[in-house]
């Protein structure tokens, strides 16, 4: 008799709201979850790129002769300990 509430309004399967809101809410949560994963990946990637950039700069300075071998080895050791 009253399958969907009062006159078809309410929260039942035959109501005006129906199951669409459930799927919409699930889709929204899925989008938020995917967004968090992408954000974490980008932050991790930028962190690893910075450490690689530091080693690249150090290698270039050593190749140009701006620092000697002793200084190069000392700084390389320090940079590798930070990772």
C-alpha cells in the first residue's frame, strides 16, 4: 500500500529520492579517495626529485672543478644519509 512512503515521497525504493543518492554518495567518496591518492603520489614524487636534484648539482660542481674530491665525498655522504 505505502511502498514509497507518503504519496511516493521518502527514502524507499519507490520514492522520489530512490537509490540514485546512494550511488552519488559512493561516487563522491570514491573521487575523494582517488584525489588523496594522487596528492600523496605527487608529494612523494616531489620529495624524491629534490634529493635527486641535490645529487645532480653536487655532481655538476665536482665535474666543473668547483669542489675537490674530499669535499665531494663528504657532501655526498651527508646527502645520502638524509635519504
